[in-house]
């Protein structure tokens, strides 16, 4: 037995590293997405028999080649804004709108109108919108987003359920919503929940399905049950891959108990996090009062997750890949904020120096899409690799 095997990432391969070094020489910070990895994740989920519909949450990564790749693997697309909806149809002309799901939060009325005009599936999670905008919803099919009274996820800032969360309709308010829907002539055809992001315990989704199926049974017109996204990925060197086999087993059991609903999921991170790396150059290496810092040309403007969620992203020196990682550094960026720290006490080769290419791992989800131009720094570049 002993230690479980370490997850090997695609970029550890020598040929891929040469390709990455060549891309880095065109300028950094630079996101690079490995499409074959996206395909592998898609095929792993496609092999889960209990699932009928898969929507990729494009907020995680809306690069056109990511969308084309997932669409070609049979995925639909989950959007949270009219901008994302327009982007999807511009990228994939002729896409069947039934493969798009709109899951907005506190969006303006015109975005619901726009979504209905496009013919996509629309989710709603409050009765106020139904009552205030009857003309928008009259005669429509709707998916209802439920708050199951609890949240989950890798950080408090990504929890999307429970009393403190702005998302979802509490179960206790479902009867009221159903009555209001009847008044407006709305048919509830889907039930939806997404409790948070970065969830590692595979039983979560079967529990969500069971609770939602109970709600759906009470409503009577429901055809689809969407149990959200949230599947995690191995970010830390000792993290094990998400247990898809156990996950699939749980879903198969629960689907057998409630076979009449079409089971939908909407993962973002799981599909794309591991396909993406952020390439950077070392700007300066500085020792100060016992702490050695490696500065990168990518800061919290390029990758916000460490500053915002204390998220862990592994770093490797690509220029000195074969040297031992034998010295501890704090990894920082060029932004004028104390939170501009990518990692504390990270091991890199002791010879790490200005101009080296440093790779930031697992940056394909919520990386470029959250980047900004703070301090008037340019947005990162993006490339795809076949
Ligand atoms: N469905 C809904 C309704 C969502 O709100 C989200 C993510 C997803 C699906 C996809 O979740 P995923 O499978 O990617 O966990 N920026 C944060 C994550 C925010 C997630 C927002 N909603 C991060 O970098 O960790």
C-alpha cells in the first residue's frame, strides 16, 4: 500500500514543457490551455450513465476553443449573464438553444427577456421576479433554483446555499412560488440546486438529488433535476483525484430510486482547471530579513484565486525543471497590495533567477475570466495546445 500515487499533470511531459517555454518567449503572463485534457475530463463524465444532461459552467473559462471542444463532446453550456449567452451563440453558431441553461443571480429584467427570446432554459430563484415581471414570465417554462438550507465549498466566499447566501429559494417557500407560477401561467419543468464550488466528498450530489426529487415530486410538472457543479480537482501535490467512480455509483443508485427525472449537472472547474497553466517570468529575487521572495510578472490581477480565497496553486520553475526544488521562497506579484501573494514557503530551485519561466499549475478555471487590469497592467494572453 504506502502512499497513494501522486497525480501527474500533462505539462510535466518533456515535449509539452518545450512547447510551453516556446510560448512563454512570446510574452507573459500567458494562460495556456491543453485541449486534450479538457476532452479527457468530458469523456470521463460522459461515461457516467446516470447523467442525462451536462452543462459546462462557462464562467470558469469562456475561451472559444474550450467551448468548441466541450460542445463537440456533447456538453451544453451554463451561462450567468446575457453576455455569456451572446458569447456562446457567437462562438457556436447554430447551437440548439435547449443546450443552454441560464442561471442568473439578481440579473436585470432585460436579461431574462433576452434569454427567453433566445429560447434557452431559464432558472429563477425568487418569487419577487415572478410577481413584479409577469409579462416576462407569462406562459414560459422555468427551472426553479432551490436553497437546501446549507452550503458547501472550498472557501466561505464560494458557498452558495444557506440563510446567509443570496442564492436560491428556501424549500419552505416553494408552495408560495408554485402558486405564483400558476397565476402567471408558468410551468416549472426543472429543479436546480448548486451549493458551492470545490466539493470533494462524492456523496454530496446524491443527497442533493434525493432532496430535489422530493421537491419535484410535490410539484408534479418537473422533467429535469439539475444537481449543480462543484466537483473539485487535485490542486495540492498530495491531493487525490476526485473519486468519480464513487460519485457515479451514488448517482446510479439515486437515479434508480427516482428514474423519471432527467439528471443534469453543470460543472465548471472539473472540466478545465487542470487543462490550464499560467506562464510567468521571474522579475526579481529579493531577500529581506530572512524571507526570500520570487517576484513574478503575474500578480493577483492575472490570477485572483490566491488573494481572494487563499487558494493553492502549485508553482514550478520550467527553466530549471530538472534542478532540485531545494529552497523555500514566498511567491509574489507586481501589484501594490499586500495580498498580492501567490504562495508562501514554496520550494523552487535555489538558483531561481530573473528571467526564469515559472509555471502556475491548475489555472484553467477561474483564472483568465477573473483577471483584470488593476494598476493598469495588461490582461494576460491566452493560447491553446492541441
Ligand atoms: N453552477 C452554478 C449555479 C454556479 O454558481 C457555479 C459556480 C457552477 C455551476 C460551477 O461550479 P464549479 O463546478 O466550477 O465549482 N471563483 C471561485 C469559484 C466560484 C464559483 C461560482 N459558481 C473559485 O475560483 O474558486
